[in-house]
C-alpha cells in the first residue's frame, strides 16, 4: 500500500528492501495480488488465501564474505553491520585494525532459557565483548562441538554475528551514513585484501551483485506468477544469470524486459533498486519518501508481521529452532519441515493479532541450503532450512 500511495501507480511491481529481506509484490488495481490456493512451498500448498508476496533473503544486513573459491558472497546469513556495531561496542574499530578481522560474535542482551553449556558461551561473549570465532574457541578450548552450539544459538537469536554488509557499503561509499563510517571503511579495506580487489572495486562489485540479485528475484517472481514453480537447477540458474545480466552470452541475448514499472522502497532503494531500470529495461520509480514506505503502508491500515523458523540436522534426526521455543527434536526431515511451517504460521498470526491485525492471511516461504552427500545412493543432505511465515491483514479500527 505504501508503494501505491507514494508512487501514484495502480499497476506496478513494488520492491521493498529492508535490513532482513527484500519483499516483492505485484499490485493490480492498487491492491496486492492474492493467491486463492495459498502459497506454494515446494509441492505443498497452505490452502489459506494469502497475499502473493515474494520474499528474498537479501537485505541491508546480509553478510558479505569471501567464499571458499575466493569469490565474494552475499547472504543468506544476517549480521549486525560494522557501522552499527562500532557504535554499540566502542573500541571495535581498534580491535578490527589490531586483529585484521571483520567478523565477530556477540551475545544478545535479552534473557533466554539456556543449558549450562550455552550459558557458559553467552557469559564469555558478554564479559569479553565481541570476539572473533578464533578467540571464542581459545576461551572455550575444552568445549566439544562449539561450532554446533554457536550455530544453534545464532539460529535462536541468542548470539548475533557482526560483519560487513550492504549497509556498510553504503556507509563506506558515503551514500548513506547513519553509523560509524570508519568501521565500514576498515571492513571494506580488510575484505579487499582477502579478495585481491581494490576498495573501490569491492564496493562497486558488491553494489552490482546486490542489484543483480534483486533483479533476479523480480524476474523469478513474475515468471512464477505465469508458469508456477520454477526449477532450481544449475542450468536454470545459468539462464537466470543471462536474463538479469549476471553473465553474457556472445551468441544469444536473453536480457529481460519487464513490462511493468517498478517502485523501489526502503532506505537503500536509490543505490540498489534504481539500477533495475537499465538491467530489466523498465521504468523504476524511487518516491521521495521511499525510506518510510512501510510506515506509510501502516498508517493506511495494513498490518504485516513475519516470523522465521529454522530446521537443522542433528547427529540423530533433525531439530526445529525458533526464538519462541527450545529446540524441538524430530525424527525425519518431512516431520521437521511440517513442524516448522506450523510454528512459523502460528507465531506470525500471534504477532499480527498483537499488532492489531484482523482478517489475517498467511504467506509461507521455504528456503533450503543443501550439501552434496558422500553417498551416491542418497539425496543431497540438508544443511539448513528456513521457513518464513508472513501474516497480513487490515488494522483494527478503534
């Protein structure tokens, strides 16, 4: 609704980039499209009427890091931007310079139900302040399976990561400064050395990658509206790279032309969404008040709340993690996925009702990360599954 009011367009694609994610919706006649059969989650459907929202795990807080192949990666992990962490933790910039590191772990200030081992890990992080993973391992060198504990605690929101993000790229480039720019500049300098790039080259490549990924998600959303579920194969991903300009094929030009205008919302819209005009051959509108698009939508009477629930493999079976429960053990992947969907939907509806929402509908999205199995007889192994439930409805009139 904020996109329609700020742009004045009744028929458009609204792309809203926030800290956690990028949400994409198609407006027809001034209202978001709704799926009568619910959201598609693989071959499973919610069977609940839902706003047809496409959510990508890409936002201002997505972590920028170096992959095993020496190439830059962005997301899906979310971290606290260096520019904000340096304000919250004085002395962080000096530690970054001394250690030559830009990835840290810190503990939440909220209280959580923890096992004795988990409480010990959190106590070390609270006492010592942000630590790089190697420092935490030295402090707890007697602790077996520390990585597994840290992963579980991060999934539950007990521990947070700190690292380089698109928000830091905006700070370092001087395009948007609301925190400690020195921390962002140092983070860029450190990663430029790791990736064998110039600092300017790293910032340019990061901005290009974020815009390309958003363009990819827009095209996927529009194609899935027409064709249904899209394949997730290496060949199709290669075709998408050709369509959105991530790659070029000398013999064939497959670049997309989107025949709907795009309205960009969110603080970083001018940097990351505006380039879609050239990339997708369409008109892009960045309204004057693009950074408060969500607030405008809220004032206009819509409530939208989302919840993430994660599934991770354990030594035996799987476990479902959320910020609302202790880990829930499950015997199989299907059982864990079903439980994650149920929890995500339940808590998203509770949050939306608490925010004053009525006539609520649920949108579910599942993202999986899989690793290759060592056995030729088994399917690829699940590394992580994230189920995001979004509850949307109108605000209760008082």
